[in-house]
């Protein structure tokens, strides 16, 4: 099975099944194309004739895959992703642990796979799926994914820098100023130069018309930027900036392309990679046209370790997430959040996730028990004792409810999930490296480009002026032997150049709800 054949039509719902099982299975007997999740569990038995499925057109209504560590969430992502790809839908997967690359290679037959296939009525065939592999900032094996600071915007950058609300608003003023002046912030050194200038005696008057910026707050922002760069974060910002429309491609054989973003090398930087994932999603939202309801999604985006996105998020950040998730559906994009419990996701976002796959939860501590009860309350009424079921599920089993073709929730179904047909584990490092370097995108994004921007222009002009002018007219060195940029940004030349840049065409950059820049492609 890969998508089309078994995924079309619900078949007869069962003669010989218990009445409760017949009623549940009837809720999943869709007429149109659907993804096969598995078979119904009832009374301790797996009923292969009672198929649990999700309609393909409903995949842009978003979803949640949750469960404790080790319960099979990653395999569920793989199962859904490969069926989407088989039906021509591109997929984005964040690979946190480095074990998702196997989706590109055929799976390995074995006794366990064969046993699972028989239990759930699956015609299992080893199949690999067309894939591209990426890495944030080129840290890892994949094709580098970068963003310019201008495009990333102040809201997302504040989340990464862990700024408070006042500091976030001040950073927004800085971006607003740079946008007005046509001053592009390609990388972090550009942003540092602007902040330094705006806090200098000559620069302070520039902000009078847009609210002002305190020296203390600017100092905090500068220190946060410096610390951020010291941790090796500068590589993620710059050019060439990644074009997220690359995620929407299909393979020559018509299958959807699976884009795998390798995050194992940066998994110790959760604030960064979780926020970068949100930038990718926000950038897609900015650029895609409205399409309304579609027969199949343009893209399904799996957001792994979703709790990291919401931890410590400002009110503005949470509002932006909620609005983006709500509206991106009409652009044909489905988003699945992947985390341990539904309580990791704010209620306003959780309420928009119509498709649910809940793996087992633990109930060892009072906090665990509280989380379990909270999870049960997020499900529709069911014929199961969900607290008992959720603590008793095995690996590769889950409680499922999805949206029917009419948009109504299906009955809650305990499900034994199918086995992925691709490799359940990473491909060999050499094979992965060859796949990356043979990609047509590699030459486009592999090498970082440092185009001449304000930093370079100002540094060069000041160095030339310092060498040719008399000592009386040359700018005095900064106290303590400061850098060239620190000397330059306090100069009148810098102020004059910035003002002149404000007369350029396209002075104001149009920004989205997230503060990300809308690009012209």
C-alpha cells in the first residue's frame, strides 16, 4: 500500500464485528481518497476489517500527534508523511533526533513488520520516497537554510534572543527605522551597527519621530546579540536566503517531495530551531495565495517538539501563532504539531487542530495524572474509558479522532497503527551526503554570500577617510580601542548616509502579523 489503492473508499464496515466496533468503524468509511492509519482496537483485539482513516482533503485542517517518549510518534509522522507523498502532497518534516532520513529509502522486511501488517490488514511493500535534506545554517549535512535578519523580523528574533515585552517593542522600533530608511539587515552585524548608531548622540534624534529608544534597553539588546553570536548562531542569518516555495515541489513521478530539515546538530538550541520553524511557516503564509478548500493540501508541515515554540512566548508571539495557524489553512497548508501532551499547546491553537493521534501517556506522578485527565477532556465523548486506554496503549498504538469529509469529528477510535513502508531509522551518512550534493538546490544555497551592505560600505569609507585625512579631520578612535564599526556608526557620515537611503524606492518593507518581511519573488 502506498496511498491511492487501499486509500480510496471505505469498503464494507463489518459483518461479524461487535456492534460498538461497527458504529466506530462506520465513522471512518469515507468515500473519497484517504490515508490509512491502522485498524480498530476493541475488547483487547485488533479488528483488521475496521479501518481507521483520515480524508485527504481534511489534512489542511491541521492536527496533533502527541504521546510520551518512546510511544511511536516519529513512526506515526513517517506513516502519514509517506502516504501524503504517495498521493502527490509535498511534506515538511523536522528531524530532531536524526532518524527521519530513512523515509528516502525502502524499509526492511522482518518478522515484526510482517506481524503488524497481518494484524492491521496492510499489504506492506518496502518503498522509499523522494526527499530533499536541509540543515539550519549549514550546520549538519543538509542543504543550508538561512534567513536574512530583515526577513526574520523583530517578533521572531525577540523570541530567539529571549527579550521581554519592552525589549521586543524596542527591537520593533529598530526594525521599523531600518525599513523606513531602506536599510537592509542581511546579517547580525548589520543589526548591531544600526543599534549602536541609534544609541549614539548623533543617532538618538533619528528615533524621535517613532517613539524613542532608551540607552539601557538598547544595551540589553546589544548584549543579547553579542551573546547570541558568541554561541555560533550567526551562521543562521544571511544570504542566500532560503525560498520556502522549494517545499511545495513534486518529484518527476508525481509524488510529493518530502523535505527533511536536520536538527540533530542544533537540538541543544531549542529556542533557535523552534522559532526558525515558525519563520518557515510564516514565510509560506506570506507568499501563498488564498485557495479555500482544496481536494488535497499543497503542503503538510510537521512541527516537531512543538512545546519549545510556546515556552516563554510573549503575548504577541502567541497571538501571531494563533492567527497564522487559523489563516494558513485557506492557503492549502496543513500543520501538525508534535509534542508530548495536548496541554503543551495553547487552547486557542489546540482548538484548531481537527485531526488527533494520541499515543500512550504515563501516569506515574500526580502531575502525570493531571496531564492524563486534561488530555481525556480534549476528546469527544467516546465508548472507551480513555484514562485506562491511554495508559495501556502499546508502542505503535494510539487513540484517534479526525474530521470526516463533512468536517465533523469522527468517533474516538483506539487504533493499532500501520508500519511505515520506508526505512525506520537513518540512512547511512555517506548516502545522505551524496543525496545532498546531487540535489539541484545544493549549488544555489551551499555557499554563504556576504553582499556589500551598510556594514561593509561604512567600514570601507571610514577606513579610506581615516587614511587620507589629516589627523584633525579624521574621526578619533573609540575609547578603549573600539572596532571600526563602532567608530563609524557614531560619525556624521553614517547619519547622512542613512538619511539618504531613506529616499530610495521601496522605503517601507511590508511586514506580516509575525513581523516577517513579505518578499517579492
